[in-house]
């Protein structure tokens, strides 16, 4: 289960006169590399640039493909990733990338100087994280770097140009509305206009979405490709005709559909009533919109503007999951051609081909395909995995001449800025981050996060978006401090997807600032149950399955027992999720060391605490099926020691949090806190303290007299009720009508001679809830 991978090598291959040369290895073999780029300098040398993992730190390296030696461009702590390259009119290669420094991402750049590169300099460093740099070289030596930024509480696109090394002009906003505007690609035309293509998503991206709220927009509700030009004079323009007129609208099974991207944009607004209208036992349905994303832009020598992009259209699903394919449109100054469906481009959503052109009217587009549009029957899959990545080149030719002009002016961009709601959330998060608790000689702080997200990698993750968007959501839209990401067996336990997700877990790990854990979901149907698995170390493969036990008789499940042994051997933990559904369990198994917690609430579905609790599932409305033996209250009655946590599952965002009390903000410290059950679940940024003397939530201890408990809550709205629950019975309730709640309560009639569990549920007037994990008290 921990066998080392063979590692990776970065290769480059030359294409000339219609033929491919021999692959050249430019990196050392057996490495851990990320997203290479290529540019050719004025001497005709092809430079290959990539990120490499060096003892846990990803740095940028470069090498001239033929006869060169590797050159290290960065050395600072923090991941340097997503490098892009372009060659200016003087023949110098410029680089730009995303660099993480002290837990924050900026865009950095360097320029070639002979056989080396300049020291990195910061292109943009706002208060927010900046992402996805693109680079373009234009006339008269200009080089522009384009990126998106979360500085205003939503993603906006900015550009900054340099006229020479070290001479940067002021930053220019390209798109800065309240919508999600991200993943830009850039190219200059011969008139010096910088064209920027980007994808646009809905307003309030990544905010409250799930079974009980829909005031936000899910991460992948829809995507549209937008195009804007920044002229040499500094004005914004667009093409006279919207490229959305030839791009697919909402995906359908037939490739020939009348819907186009430009037909409607209602999907970009939150549907506040969607959760109320979801229907019994049905998940909340997102608005239908186009799924056009990851634009790649090029202007050829004749002035034709090409845009390649990924699309879920036409809909197809295979054993790997949803299929995304590359499409192509182009602008000739009068109208848009397209869209061209490109064969052998079927792959994941986040699959970014390279575009090149050697003459007017010709485009070469090269990328990988894993063949997932080919359906393979399950029996054949069991024998051999037929899906693997290969590289393909598509060549498209259109008339080389285009009509000049064909643009119209746009109004200057005005940033939407932070809302009052954004500022209130920032304040609530800051309170939780600065909170400290001293108990039993230790000092605790809270790390907010979760470990139940999914992405495109899951076979059922077609509506979740990319793995990168999961990290964008966790770092920006929900401002989490830790996460376990993602997917069913890290993508069916396939070596490629498992390694990809392990790689990204390390890339986004920012020691002391953002803790990324190695996590996956292990899905076994009821009565054994789905579980989310968490490790602190890289390199542990998902566990295969044993045969499922029957509902009756109730016996120990060999597969679950094997899981517990696996977790103990590799120092991991797991949590059952949505226990009262067909994904849940009848609690036939438990190991307190391997499974110290339970997902009591899930944003995509419901609360499985106890019958009749707020947001709980019931026989007439249970998303995912009705299994009443799975209520957490029954597990507690059986004597299981389970802490509470809340997580999202598919699609849901911003309404499920697993808050962990740690003494050390590290992977090992977080895992230790999970094992000690020092955690609680909430639907909002609610601060909770529950203690008894030197003991805190999750502890098990013994007392001689009547146990006394201290409760402190800081909510995001007034609390309507706060309950203390002992052995599944309400033993103390207050109705504070305030955001700040603080009280002590002594159990004057404890159940002596046995171990009782006590936990707290706080209910805000606006419906938000906190579940504070039990303490187990043996009363003499």
C-alpha cells in the first residue's frame, strides 16, 4: 500500500516539417513535477520550465532543451507553480508563476539573461490570493502578465505589462464584477491590443449552497467564456460579435443543439428558493447553464484570433466519470467560426492543451486524452484498465486573411468590492483564528475545515468542478485553515489520479497557515457505510474491498475490520458519513482508535443526529435513502465514543465545518486532535467552548460528585436555544436571544455508576447550528 511510485520525467519533443523528433529528457527521472511550459529564445534555444518538489517545497526550474543544464529559478519557501513563458521582441524568455509566501499567493516573474534568469520579482501582491498567471509578448518589447485575484471577495481578472525587465506599468482591471471571473489566457494582436479570454461563473460563488440553503452559487453551476481586449491606449474593447453565439449552451447529449452560451445568463444569479423547492428526498438542483471553461487564446500571424476551451457538451459518462472535450472557435474580424469539436481531447475538465501557429490561418493544438469518451463494459474494466493518457496533435486550417477592426468599446471596469456580508464573515473568521483556550496545561486554537469534498476526479463528480477549484473555495470563499481533499478512492484508486491528488495536497500545504491532509472517501453501501479517510503522510494507496455483509443478521463486517487494521497500520482515522442513509451504517462496527468521529451533518444532505432534530432527515424526506438505524444517537447509546464534525460532500459549499482544537498547527497536530476527539461541527463560523474543569470536548474522565460544565458560544446571529444533552435527553436548555452565550451548569442528578455522555447543540435564530462534541463522564 506504500510502494514508491516510479516518479516523473519532463520531456520535450520537436515538431518540424510534419514530423516528430526523438523525446529529450530535460529533468532528472523519478521526480515530482508540475505543469511544464516551453518558450524559444532569440538564439533558437527551446527553454523548458517546470515546478519540481524538493524536500516538500515546489520550486521553478528551467533548462535549454538541447545541451543545457537545469537552472533553479526560485528557492524561497512556499510552492512556486503554474509557470507560463513567452518570448519578447528582443528574444528574451519571460516567466510568470504563482508563488505562495507565508500562506498567501502572489504572481511573480523573472526574465532570461543569457543562460540564467533574473531574481523573481512580484508582479502583483494584493491582500487576496492571486491565481492562474497567463503571459503574452507584444510589439515593441511589451510583455503582459494576466491573472485572477480574490482581493474583492470574488475572483477578478487583472493585467500588468512591462516595457522592459524591471519596468512594470500600473495594474489594469480586465473584469472585476461580483461574478466569478478566473482562469485568464492572453495574447497580443499586431495592433498592440492585449486580448484576454477568461471564464465567468455565478455571483456569490462558493457561498451557501446545499440542502438547507441556496443563497450562494455552487462551484460548477455554470461557466461561460468571455473575451476582452485592452488597447495600447488603455481602453477596453470587445469583438463586434460575442463569441458565445457559437459556443455550446447548457450541455446536452446531442452535439447538434440550438442552445448557445449567449442565449441566457439567469444561471449566474443565486436562486434563493432552490433549496425550498428541491422536493422530498431530493438534493437541491442548480440552475442549468453552459459548462465552457479553461480558455486558451492565440492570435496568429494573419490576425485571426483563436479560442480553445473545454466543454462538458456533448454529455457522456464512462467508468472514469464525466467527459470533457476541447472545442475551438475563431474570429476573422467579421464573425466567429465554430465551434469545432476536437477529437482525441477527451479527458478531465482541468486539461490544458498548448496552442501554436507557424503561419496565418493555421493552428496547432496539442494536449492529452485518456480515451474516456469510449465506453468500456464493467467486466472488461475488471480485467484491465483501458484508460490512459496519450498526447495528440490537432491541426486546423482556415483562410489566412482576416478583416481588420471589428471591435467595439467597453466601459471602464469598476471593481465590485467587498460587501458588508463579506466583512462580517471576515470578522467571524478572525475571531475563531485568534481564539485560544487553556486547559490541562495545554493551549488550544481552532482550525476550521472539512474532509469531504469531491471534484471532477470522482466518477460522480461531474457537477463539482476541478480539484484546483476545491482549493480555491477552501482557501478563499470559505477561508478554511485545513482540508482533506478529495474524491472516491482518489479517483477509483487509479495510479494517475491518486498521484495527482497527492501532489496537489503537498502543493497547497502551507506549514502553520493552511494544513492539507491526505484524504479520500471509501464508499461501501449500507449497512457497512461510506467513510472518509484521513492521513497525515503522503504515499498511502486506497484500500481494496471485501464482500459486503448482508443487512441481516447483524454481524461484524470483514471489510470494515480490514479498514480499521489499515488505518492503525498507517496511522490514519476515518469518519462515517450520512449514517442515516443508504450510504450509512447500522453501527455494527466501531473502533474508537480508528474511527473517533462521525459526520453528524452534511451540507449536501441532512443532519443524522437524532430523530426530530433541526435539519434532520426523516422517512418522508431523506436525501440518499432512509435508514433510521443509522442515527448518531443510536451509536452513542451503544457506548461508541464519537466526536461530531460537519462536512460538505458533492456540490455543497460554505455551510459545513469541522472545527478542530489543536495544540500545534501541523498535519501531525491535526491528526492527534482528531484522535482525541477535540472537534465540533457547525453550519457557520460559530465559536464553541465546552469544558469541565481541565477537560474539554471529546475527553473521557471520571468524577466523584456532580459534574459541572462550562459552555461558551459566539455566533454569527442571535441564539434562539442552547441545549445540554445527556444520554440523548435534554437536561438543560437556555434561550439567550444573544450572539454571545456563556453559562455553567451542574448536573445535580447524574446517573451514578455509569459513564454518561454530555454534548451541546446551539441553534441560532437564523437556522444555523453548532454541534459540540460530547464529553464522557463516569460518575462514581
